C-alpha cells in the first residue's frame, strides 16, 4: 500500500498494490482554529533543506512588509533553528518576527497547525517530491487553515477535488496568493470553514474512510491465497 500513484508505479509495477490516500483523524476537525494574518509552514528545515527556496523571495518580501511569520516544526525531534529558517526564506539574521516551535509531542502537532492563519506547502520539483502525497495541505484544511502550495501532482489533485487552496508556480504567485489571504479576513474565514466541510464531504477522515484499508487488505489476502 502506498499514498500516491507515483509511489504505486515505483513499488508495485507487478500490479499487486493499491493507493491509500492519506486521511486525517476526525478529531482534527474539532480543534479550534485561531484566525490571524500569520503565515506558517508545517515543516522542518533539516528534512526539507531546499523546499522553502521554491518560494523565492516571496516570504521575505511579505515579512519586510510587516507580515508576522511562525514556522511550526513537523518533526518532534527538531531543534529550534530560527536562523536556518531565515536563511532558507532569504531573510537576514534577526529580520522579521520569525519563530519556530522546536520540540513538539506529536499529539500537539495539529493544535500548533491550527494557530496558523495561512499555511504554506512548498515543494521543489524533484522526483522525490513528485511522489509525495497530499498530506500537508490536507492537514491544513482539517485544522481550518487556508493553504498555498507548489503544483506537485497530489496537491493539484486535492485542489481540483475540493476547489480550495492556491497553487503557486513562481515566486510571484507565492507572493500574490499568500498576500490575498493575509489581506482578507473574510476570505480566510470562508476558506477555513470550506476546507473543513470538504474533509467531511469527501470522506477524508480515517473514521469515514476506514473501509479503504479493509478493502485493500481483503484484496491482499485474496492475492496471497491465489
């Protein structure tokens, strides 16, 4: 079982495999979302050493215009790395209101995400990233966070499925799409509510989609017995 079609092609060319798209726990939908103009990234520099650069100077430009930025570390082993984050974003040491979450228990992860006003999901165009699932923007949506992401295959598919999220192909797109959320509280609130509604509508919680896993393992058992 894999989480994207690209992984299926790589690991199950024999045909004995199935895509199980990432889902989220239903409890994410009940976590209060605190609206703000704060933009954030649910990642860690050490595990995404080149992905922030996909945005070019867009975030640095926004920070210099006075936008608050909070980077939330996805990896609970991550150490605080404010300077590394600044460097990846093109900011000078000490420039802007930049913070990182540091060590974080995994059960606190969705609550930290829910403090973002706008979530960023940059991925440079590599073979590895083209095989990634839609998990990052899905987490943002489940936590009530509007998102802007790179046009990788699964991010595009999620955007087409739900009609939500912004896809940024150039630094100029990153700046424009992120700024429109930053500047409009009404837009953020609308997309926040619509994102959580879409999670329910398309059955993207584990509680709603459990049968996909059962079906996959029933299929595996038939293959084994055959």
